[in-house]
């Protein structure tokens, strides 16, 4: 049994080693199939290119594939302006980075450099918004309102926050209905202490994790690779367990693989495991079982 | 795809650290521009994100949108922002629901209520309904940090006469 497990592990490690920089490209294409992007004028072509790249190595490594993907994802951002979400922008930048790396003398090194700079900027700008620009993040208001009003976080409020379904309904009415009525009369929000603690943990935990990722990615040198990758993996494993935006997490992980040293097979394998974990988070309603 | 690219993409060609040194050696000094290419996506991203911050502060762009990575940072925008449309005729002023055909434009007005976009929305409304005057208001909600009591305020408004 032990020998068999060792054989399987060896085979998986060999696969990660043989994939090289292709691993990041493949994870990106899987993301495009798991979360199809854009409208009818973009989506089918993106999906066809993604499937083609996964099926055939020459398509995967062709600059033309990534040029087309950059154009399609870029067109989606422009056509939807200003409605596209942030991961639509990041996806476009990443496709551009892959395209440019395939033109470079050393694609793997070029891709690694692009990935590291993009991840750094994502977290630096997210931090700037949370810590400096937002009027209601640091005082906890944002997460208190989000946890009460956004139905995507209902399971979290019910299971961890200790809210009841009735209390959540009352809270939503309080936050959303009759806002323009001067004679508005609705019962106040009831937040149990556990819900307040949850909001506070989410506020400071998110900020701390994002600061940690930004800081480790800003550290110079190759020797900090383990630190960088660990910070990104921890961020993804925790954040996307509750945040319903796995598409963003998958792009970050694809970039994480690209920037990690190619001889760090275990680290690269952990990115693949985390990628799979995000799919499980998305598809299995595990939070509802915690209530 | 060139053989050169295939060589460098495959990790089986050698130890990556050495491969990186090889890459640096291989790049001729005259090709500095190509060596800077990996930074191009980051430069584009920085420009877009700074522009998003500018628009959020000058044109009330929804902080969650526009490529500035302001998602999950504020209650401003998103579901807490509303557009109200009033039409005036000889019978008086009435608030109307946006026609289904103009919902996409209303979403864009709510997300980035620039004067030109609001004027475009007003013109589209004029084409859909007869009236003398159209008034468009964009409202946002802020929440009391203690009680979470919502307070709404107009962040942008525009009045436009119907073209005769």
C-alpha cells in the first residue's frame, strides 16, 4: 500500500516536472472552461481555444492562441465597460502576459516575471482600496452589511455567525426596503455577538492576508519563492472557501504556478491541489452542513 | 511555434535556474525592449487601476468595477446604488420604471453616472415615452457604522428637456 502510494506520488511529481511552464497555461485554460466568460460573441470562441489548448500541446504553446484569447477577453472588457468585474481585467492581462512570454527568448522566465508583477499589483491595489480609499472598510461596516445583505454569504452567517433565517430576513428588510420613505418604520438589525466577531475577523483577516501576500511578493530574490507561494496558497485556500469568486482564485493560482521556481515540484503540485480545492468549495455546499 | 520557444517551455531541458541564466546570456543587448515585454501587462494594469481610482473620485464610478481591484472593500455602489427616473408632462411628474429595453443602459448609468451617459439615457427615454422633461437621479446608500441605519443620498442628477 505504502509502495503504491509512493509510486502514485512519484508519477504525479514527474507529471508536474514534465509540464514545466505549460502547467500555468493549462490551469488558465481550465479556468476558462470552468467559468466561461463574456457574451455569445466571445464565449464560444474562448471555450474552443481553451479546449483546443488542453487537447493539443501545439495549440497550447502557440502565441496565436494567446493573442486571440487576449483579444477576446480584452474585447469583453471594452464592450462591457464599465460593467466587467475585476477578474475580467486580470484574465485579459494574464492572457497578454502569456502571449508576450511566448515571443520572448525565455518564455518561462518571462511568464514568471509577469505573473509576479501582476499578483503584486492585484494585492497592492486591493489594499489601497481597503485601507486608504474606502470610507467604510476599516470600521467593519462593509463586512457587517455584506454578511447580512448578500445572499451568497447567507450560509456563513447562519453557520458561523449564529444568525437565524428570520433575523437575516429582518436585517435585509432593514438594510434594503423603503429607503426613500421618510415615514419608514422597520425593526432594527439584531446581530448576535458571534456575527459581529465574524464580521470583525473577516475585516482584519482579509486585510492581513492581502497585506501578507503583497509584502511577500514585493520581497526581492529567488529565495523568497517559498514564502510567496505559501502566502498565496493560504490566501486562496481560506478566502475562496467562503468568497463565491473561484474564477478569480483560479487565475491567481495559475499565476502562482508560473512565478514559482520550476524545480519546486512540491510547491507547484500544491497549487494544483489548491486549484482542485476551489472547485470543491464551489460545487459542494459544505457551509450549509456546518449550521 | 519555433524550436527555441519549445526548448524554453519544457523544464526537461535543464535546471531552471541555469536556464534563466542562459536566457539572460542569450538575449543580446540590442533586444532590451523584448526583455521589458513581461512588464507590459503590469504597466497596463497600473494605468487602468489608477484611472479607475480617478473615475471613482471624480465621476462616482462604482468602486467594485472598472479594473481598480476595489471589490469587497466598500458598501458604495453595487446593489446599494439606485437610479430613479421621473417624467414630466402637462399632467404632472411621475416616477417610472425603466423600460426593459433600456435596463442595460440604466446599469451603466448606475455604475458610472457621467453626464454624457445620463444624457444618452435621457435621449433613449425620450424615444420610448412622450414627455416634456426627464429627470434622472442616481442614489447611493451609506450605513451608520454603529446601527447600520441606511442613509440614501443623491450622488448625481440630470434634467433634460424632450426634443421636439
